[in-house]
């Protein structure tokens, strides 16, 4: 984001030139057999009009914010007035009449909304292959997945089309694609960022939040999006969000909670790179405190029961009328959700409260919990399964192993790039903190980022010339 701010301030380029260049580039990337599958809906002419208004404000010296003229993309799970919110389906085509709160805050800041990003259908699978709108391709290697469900939201940032995007996370759907695409993704505390204008798919575990090229980018977008909007009841009662101490690199006394057997339940390259991240934190003064493993079987069952039950309920009108319009993996997961009983959900919610209390107790002795973001790097796309998509429980578990607890308890969690595996694919490390302590996660993430060598993906666009 800083590169755009500097370029505009110094007069090297203006938002109109950027918008034209990006519209043309996206047109090329989203056509033909080599299509990257990053977008579902766009209105390039509206992007250009917004860019013209932004350029005029910048010429007059009256920018709305540092984001004025900066391109962003919004996951197609978030309402943008004038565009449909498809949720990655082929049947949800009604145009949104109003912006979601997060979209309205982006517009008020002058950001250029390039379009709606591709996503896993209804966000129900972490792999990120959409049977209706195409597989989102990973900019590091287009033959590999982006992860999901905020697949396009991560890919556009990694590819350089924009420094920021908005995703949503009910079971790692921000952090998984952030890790696999080599960018930063924040799932803030449950309710920290209002969900007004985000269709309710999994209201007890869902979060909307920022993805960005750098920790600074994510911190800036978090600062803009967080805070009550007077409409979302869950977002009403919360302490003021802030970035106090964010730039302090001295971590003396900061306690890192790690359960090593759990941490090491991942591919060797993932473990090695995440240990490098731990070393960066301890070199800055943090100390490691060993903690017990979470009750993983209960976390898995409880999260699955809640998210699938809620998704089945939210999609019930559609599954009654047009079940064949869903992809095969969505049909399978929705069928599982419909078979949970009310008593199952009651028990799951009781387990959720117990697991939350237990995690609070663990975190009374540490400041953050460190794990890999995912247990594997981005697997190859099984081309033979397209366009139907894939239901692969082994891969899904490896992607979700470390992220479920954050959704289940609502605690904030940040995925930060930690390096690369031997094939050159990105590895992410996850930092999970206490409720409403996003500022600490971002501070630690900045330390990891500064110690991690950066690379450029195979597909990379330079929007500024």
C-alpha cells in the first residue's frame, strides 16, 4: 500500500492510469485456457469512474485517507452495491442494493474496489476449487491451489493486482489462503469487524477480515474496518481497537505458548520454516513457554457440528428447491450438516464454551500461541476433478488442523509468511492471541516479516510503473 501512497503523493502516477492498467491486466488474466480464476464479478467502468474522482481529490490535496486511490478486492461473500453477492454459487444472482459495512468503510476511505473475488462455493471447503466460476490459481504456481475459501482474495494480492483485499473466515478461510499464497491474513476477534451486509453462512464461527501484501498493509486495513457500526449486535460491545506499540520490535518478556508435538504435526519444510519464525521472535526477546495440546478431537467435532449445521440451515431454502445446482462437495457437506440433530448442536455449543474457558486459562500464562498456519504447502490442483471440484478429507484436515480453534473460540489469529518449502511454495506461521489483542499479533507478525526473506511469485503484476 505504501508504494501507491508514495507514487500518488510524488505525482509519479495517478489512480486513473492505475485503474486502466489493472482493468486491462485483469481482462487478460481472466480469459482463455490460462485463466487465473481470481474474479467472479467486475464493473471496470465503475472502477474507472471511482479512479477519476480519487485523482481529482488527490490533485486538490484533499484525499479521503491514505487508502484514497489504492486498489482493493472484496470476497464475493460481502455485499457491494450494484453487484451480486453470489457466495460462489451459480444461482444467487440478485444484485446487492447496499454496501456491507466493510465495503462502505472502504468507499469512504477512497479505495478503488476492483471487483468481487472468486471463492469456494458458500465457503464450505478449504481447498478453494469452485465448480461454477473456475479454480482459483496460485500465483506462485498456477498448477497449485490457493486454498479457500477466500481463494481469489488471496490470489489477487499475491499476484500484485492490489495490496489489500477483504476475505471471510469461518474455518481458516482467510488464514489458509494467506499462508498458501505467501501473504498476510488476519482473522480478528469474533465481532471485532462488523458483518452487516455479509450473508449469514456460519454466524457463530464466521469472521470478515483483511488480507494484505505486508503486515503494515493488514494493520492499516484492520484499523479501518474494525469497530461497531450500530447495526451488528455482536460487534457492539468491544474495547476500542488500536495499534499501540505496533512498531516496537523489542519483544523482551513476551511469552510464546508452544506445544511442540502439536506444532511439529506438519510437513518437515513447514515445521522448519515455522521454527525459523519462532527464532526470529526469541531473537527479539520473546521466550517460549511450553503449553498442553488442545483437545483436538473435541475441537474438530465441535467446530464441524456448528459450522455445517449453520451452513445447512442458511442454505436450506436453496437445497430444497435446487440441490443439483450445488457442486458435489457442497452437496456432501450440506447433507452432513442436515443430519446433525438439535441435541448435537446443543452439546457442541456447550463444548465450545468449555474449550473457550480452557483456552483463556492457557493464555493467562502466555501472550500468544504459535503454530504453523497449515500443515502443508499448496497441493497441486487435481485437474481431472475439474470442473466438479474435489472433496479430499486428508488435504482438508492438513489445511485446517491449526486454524479451527480460533474460529471456535473467536480468539484473533494472524497468518504471516515464514519462508518457502523446497519447491518454492510459501509457508505461513500462525499467531493466536487473546480477545481484542490484535495489535500484539500484528506487532509480532511484523518482527517475523522483517526476518523472513521475500521472493516474487511466478505471476506478478506491477500496477505502478
